[in-house]
């Protein structure tokens, strides 16, 4: 499956400032021997700019990379209601992780780091379910399945 993106969602009103979330994630990635490179995207004040980070893990065979976009400015389009969850609950997507399908192990490790920092956040992968920190830890504690992110956590 290609072209699917993941989002780390926060309830509206519980958003984390970009400086804080990027600093916290960077510190945790370093503790886990992951490189964290933050890049600032200059958008000349236009609405909707992102900062992005490249998370790298040096494996025994090759280096894996994961790009994570961190919201820089809030726009109305950054808030979403997921009808399958609730017709009224509003989420803010703080992080966007595109094209993770080649690095599902690194994606899992990064997601656990992030949800450990913000256990009230949810990981959403464009399906009719979320992954919680508890779900991700359960996945991590079982033999690794590279397709974990395409399966409903209730069925794992």
C-alpha cells in the first residue's frame, strides 16, 4: 500500500506549540539513538506553513529515514471531524507523516516516542480507527509485523 499518510491528532484545545513538540521529540529520539534533523520551511508568512523533521535510524544494513511535518501555523483546515468517530469531536492534526510504508519499524518506534510524550494524542492512518499508546506498545511487544499499520488495532 503506497501513498498513505499518518497523522498525530490532538483534541482541539490541547495543541502543543511547535517549539515545544519539536524539542521534546528531538530529545526523545536522541535518547533512542535516532538522528533528528529539524528543517524550517520558509513560507514568507503565508498561512499553513510547516516545519519538518527528518528522523533517521541507523540500522545494521541501511539507514532508514522518516519525514515528519510539524504544524507551524493553525488554520481552520488543520482541524477535522472524523464522522466515523463522532459528528462533533474536533481534532487538530499536529504531525503529518507521509509515505512511511517503506519504514514501518521506524514509524512504529517514532509513534511510540510521540505518544509516550503525549499519551492523550492518537495516531490516525486514514482508516476508521486510531492507534493509542496502548495499541502501539502491544504491537511492539509482539513479533514484528511490517503491515501492522494497515490493520485495525482491535484485531491485533
